[in-house]
C-alpha cells in the first residue's frame, strides 16, 4: 500500500477499499446463494439421481433385478411344488437365492443367452420373409 500524505489521498484510498469490500461482499453473497441452492433437498436428490446414472441404466438394472427375482421364484416353485416337504422347501429356497443372485450379477451373460435363443428360434421366420421379397 502506498503512503498517504494528505486528506485527499486518504479519501481516495478509503473509496478504493470500500469498492473492493463491496465487490467482495457481492461475490460472497453469490457464493452463499449457490451454496443454499445446492443444499436444498431437491438439488441433492437431482445430484444423486444424476450420479446413479442415466434413467436407461437405472431401468436396465431394475429390469435385471426383476427378471432375477422372477426366475428364482419360478425355479423354487418348480422344485417345491404347491406343498413341498421340509427339505424340498430348503432346496427350493437355496435354488431361488442362487438363481436370483446369478442373474442379477451377470446381466450381460443373460442378455447374450436371450439374444442367442431369439436368433435360434426366430431366424427361420426372418429368412422366410427375405425370400418372399
């Protein structure tokens, strides 16, 4: 800072400092407003959803989980029947748990299997349509 020799210079320095303080105060207010917006529950929820991934990714995971749970349940009901005995119920529950976890943890393999089955069974009908054209 420069030396002040008279009242005019003092007023100039005071005016500069007041301007600097005003600008800093405005920047601080803007930062507080941004912080207040980011701390709102709606903003936090938006951020969490954005971090989880896209909606397609979320739906894909939900679909894989649902498919796994359904496949596990069907396999358990197949083993135990309507009124399975004690050991059949235990075996069915273990099978349900295993199949559910396998499908949930390996969605790529399940997708490839489904696509392979689709191509095997529906390839003939697509070939027939190609021959007609």
